[in-house]
C-alpha cells in the first residue's frame, strides 16, 4: 500500500525528527501535539527543542508544505505514536516503578475516530512488553466497526506494529536514516507494512520480528548499557575509597584486548537508559536481579555525589575558619543528562544541583551553555558563564562534560575544591 499521508502523534525529541524525515521524502505529514506552543512554533517553520540539523529540516518541510502541526489527529494512511512512557507517580521509595501507559492510551483514543480500513498504526514509544497489544485493544474498543490483528490476524482491517527508536540525541537526524530498525508486527503482514513505510527514508536494514520481541529488544539494548555503566560507576566509588585515580585505572584496564570499561559519571539520565531497565524488572522482578542491581547502583550515584560535595564544603570551611557555610559558593558545570544537548529528562546532574540548591545556604552557580534559562525548579540558583563561575566559586563540580568545558586554559587554585565526575579536569 502507498502511505502518502502520515500522522505523527507526539512532537518531541523522536516524533518531530521522524515527522521531518518523512516530510523530507515528500510525504504529507501531520504532526500532533497537545502543547500549543510546540504546534505554533513548528507551523512557523521553527523548532522548540535543540537538535543539530533538525531546524533546517523542519523549516524546509513547513515551507514546502509537506509538514504542518495540529493539536488533534486527522485522517491519514499511517499513524506513528511517539509519546512519553514515564513511571506512575506517588510510588514508595525502593519499590519497583510501574510503567505509566496513559499517554499511549490517550494517543490511541485520539487516533481511533479517524481510522479507516487499510490504515497502519505504529507504536514508536519505548514500552514494556505487551504495550503494543494493549494499544491495539484500546483502538479496538474505540472502533468496533473495524477488525484488528488480535481478532482477525492477517485479515485485519488495521495493521499494528512496534518500531522502537534507537537514536542518539545530538545525532538523531543522521541515525534515524542510517541505523538499522527493528520492526515488530502483531502479524507478519503488519511487520511488512511497517517496513514498507520506514523504507521511505531508512537506509539501514529493517529487521522484522514480532511486536513483543521488538519491545524487548529496545529494553535489552538499554539494560545492557545500564549494567555496563553501573560497573563503571561502582568502580569509581571503590577507587575513591581506596585513593585510586579511576580515570587512569580504566585507561590502563582498557588496554586489555577484550576489556572495554565505560566512563563513570554522576549517574544515568535520559528517557531511555534511566527508565527502560525498570520495564524489564517490573514484568519479571524475581528473574531480573542483575538488571535491578544495576539500576539501583546508577540511581544511587547522585546521592554519593551530593555527599562528596558536602564533604568538600566541610573541608573548605576547616581550611577557612573565618568563613561560614553561607559564604561558600558552589559552581555546578552542566545540568543536561549527557554532553552537548539541552535535554534535561531524568538528568542526574539536574537532580544533584536541585538538591544542593535546596540544602546549601550559600550561592549555587550553574554553568550550562546548552539552555537559555534554568528550569523553574532551580529558581534559587544563578546561571553564569564558565569564566564567571570559575572566578567566583569556592567549590567546583564537573557534572557533564560539554565540549565547551574542555576548551579552557583556566588556572586551578589550591584554595578551592574541585570535584570532577567526568574526567575533564
């Protein structure tokens, strides 16, 4: 089937680049988002997020008439759901987080009224195993006049598949096109239909499988990375206790031909690695022991960093008995969840800065070149330049290794404290 009109529900870090990619191949694309500001911004040919090359692609697509945004889905040949899949709020600390599929349900409810026979619906949101089938059930409830794969198998009126994104922020426009895609259909024909659609712009190989396997593949990829990062983070804590330079240790260990230890940091952030492993644990809590332990190690790293900062403040005051805690200023370098982007989702650096701001009575300075202004939860902190923070602060904390922080010849001083969580200094 020819998919000439594509409706993308959710215009965030995945949905908008995907919409732009289809529009760039002369498909008519309707982007849908509940955020009126995002809709208005896109319809002006501008973007509301930071991602290299995305602004050019969106501007061209809107100007040429292939992309427009709206707040409600409209009839199309294919529908892509790229909405958040967070955890349910209000859960007890230490409990296993429960996935919140309410955004997917809302998307399904909005798509249902405009579906017609022959349409394709793809869930792109990273989801727990079974979420695609649940979306299909919600769609079937809203449209009893149509048949769906769970009832009519290969003869269904509507095709449904899961195709998780697997891109790196900062390189999304390139990786959307070049990376292989795992495409999981509820039936073989569903997978084939989704493959036909993605081949519009994907140069990588499209790998067909079942919806459940595709869901688990994405979770597995991020759980694998989470376990490896947890080893590096745990190693950094051990090295700190026994007075060993973890950066030198990892560099030496990685000279072994079959060892490749990752770099430690203040924790793990982003909507994928910090979230997806919990989807596995929530489904199989007794079996996913290593996955859960890795999550707990990485989730616990920010608290360890906060305690390191408190010790640095105490050491500084001991060396400067004429000063009080209120006189001590702390400069925090970076609040994004990874280098050179503006994405703050699940950022351990942001969590650390928020905690310091709420508990430290002195000045808290934030150096973050990738955001224009600090988020509201950092209302008592002050955004400053690298040079201003370097000159003014007593305690310096490197949280995110942005490229801007590596191009400096600023001088270190013995009367100040430096905590480097990324090996920059």
